[in-house]
């Protein structure tokens, strides 16, 4: 590369889109040990299936009196263990609730309002953390009272779970909310991969990036209300996202690129509490040039960029070439205080790469189908399955990259398989190769 060369990077990124549909929590949880269904129809089911339930409970070492007491406990508490519920193939209902062992407070099993759920996840990534109590884990949120009030309302509407805002009597710490529900913790952390019980660092999982833009805006809204620019003076000229996690900011850059929106990333330092002296590095993603800064309107928002653009590609001219120390961020070119364009030297567009060492939970369709097949779960096809994709094996992509580096090609280029296959064809292929016993559902 020489001074004067043109550099091209993508202004807009495309992902395979998989919307989040309404769901039952029990169908998402990885570990359902000790979970019971709380149903108005419990007594009816106990009478209808008494013989089969008695047979199910009559394991070696369990006498008839113990079985009778167990049935009476089910009847008195209106609870049926999820394992027994599934054994009887009982239908799930939106009015049913679920409860974990040693808990007296059931929560809703059916999540209908997925946009509020995405707001909840975004707010948790911005202002929440996982804390260990004496008995189990809890979700802790610390934030502005205005948004904590919204959190309390959404939590009750989504899960049927009541929580309250707590205030620091000395006024040194922000107001907070604890959500003390093992089921909600497991749903957020284990099922939807927002964080990890062994590693406190949070990240945005890949499945979030694959949400359609119409759903992504609610996730972004939750994150922004947790840690964005809330002062009225800047809300008509800036869109700001803050985080102590570099990984989260990098994922937010990619999410905004789905909308064709470009921001700049900077570093700053903050203290953990009022009057504190220890400073912590944080990261800020700033967006300017939008004709509408309301996050829920980002789908139709337009951005006026200083860089030259042609459709979904932005162009820059090399002004100087200098040696510098490697840092956390490497950009192809930047417009000071406004735009950072991130991309490869050749502006390579790779398409649906797959192969060894893929992450099981990366949200891509190949790993989704393979993981479901290996877990003996039905392969879930969104829509009719007629949508087509071009799949490229990782070694073929590497071969293409090596050939590209040794070529005279300088502009943007697509690397991938020239042949397309339907999602249904992919599902049928993985079903045949990995687990012919599982079904394909739509």
C-alpha cells in the first residue's frame, strides 16, 4: 500500500436473520431439574392420569403411602414436576406458571412480548451484573431511578415477578434492583448466553446480531437507557453508548453496521461510585450525522457521512503510512471525532463460512442445526425454508484469502461458494448426516 491508494471498507453489514419468536421458558432452559409447572388444571390432570402417574412414581424403594403423599402434595400446591409433565405429554398453556425447587414464587412460563424481553436483555448488559447470594445467583441492576422504574414494570409484566427499587441511605451509590429468581437468572445467563456464571465479563452473543432490525432496536433501546447519553441537550445531535467492556462496544459497532450506521470509538475513565478515587477504563461509541436520533426509528434513519460512499461501501484515501504500537482498535481509516470504518485491507465479504471449531452458540444456521441434532432436538427452520444461502467451507475461504493476497485485486470482493442452497436443504442434509431420528419443525 502506498500514499494516495484508495481504501474500501463495508459501511453496511448483512447477517442471516432469525427473529426471536414468543417462547416458553421451559423450552429454553438447559437444566430443568427441580422445575415444576403451576397450573389451574393440576387437579384435573391428577385425576385423569392417576394410574399412569402412580406407575411413574412407583420406583424401587417407594411404597404406596409415599406415592399417596406425593400426589396430595401436587394437589395442595397445584404443581406438577416438569419431568412428569413431559412424561404425560401434557400441553403447555400461556396461563401456566413455573417454579423452581425451594421457591414459593412462580413466574410466567410463556414470554409473549419479545420486544420487552430484548429491552430487558439490553438493559441488563448495560447496567446489570450477576451476584452470588448465600443460596444462589441473582441479577443486580444499578441505574437511574427513571429507568429502574421501567425495569420493575417490564419485569412484572414479562415474568409476573415483583421487585423493588432499593436506595443507598448514604447516597453514595446509585439506586438498585435485585431480581431474586433462579429461573430468570438461568434464562438470561444460561439459555440466552448473556454472561457466564464462571466469568463475570458480559458479551453480546452472536444470536443478537442475527435479529431483524425491527427487533434489534428494542435491544439497543434497553442498552442505551442503561448506559447512553440521557442529557436532553445532546439527544438531538448525538447517539452515545458506553460500556466498560471492549467486546460489547465492538459488537455494538457491528449491530449499528446492520443499519448502515457508522460511529466512532473512544476511551475514557470513570470511578465506580460517587467520591471514589480508583478509575476504570471504559469505552464510548458515538454516532453523529443522523436525521433521526430516536433509537426505535433507526430502521428508517439516514446518516450524513463525511467519507465518500458508494452504496454499502465507504472509500478513503491513504494520507500517510506510519509505524505505531498495536492497540485494541485498528481502523482502515477515520474521520476525526466522527467516523471510524473497520474492515480488512481488501474489503473481503465472506459468506456463511463453516467448519471445525465453530462455537455451538454462535447463532449461525449451520451450528444451530448441528447443535440441535446432537442434542436430539428438532431442527428449527424459520419461515418456509425456501430462503437460499451460499455456504463456504473454512479451508476454501482461507485458500481464497491467500490467493487474494497474492493477486493484484484492490477493490471489494466476495469470497464464497457460487452455488446456493435452501435452508431446508441444509436442515435435511444435517439431519441425514448427524441424527436421522430428529424432526424438522417450522
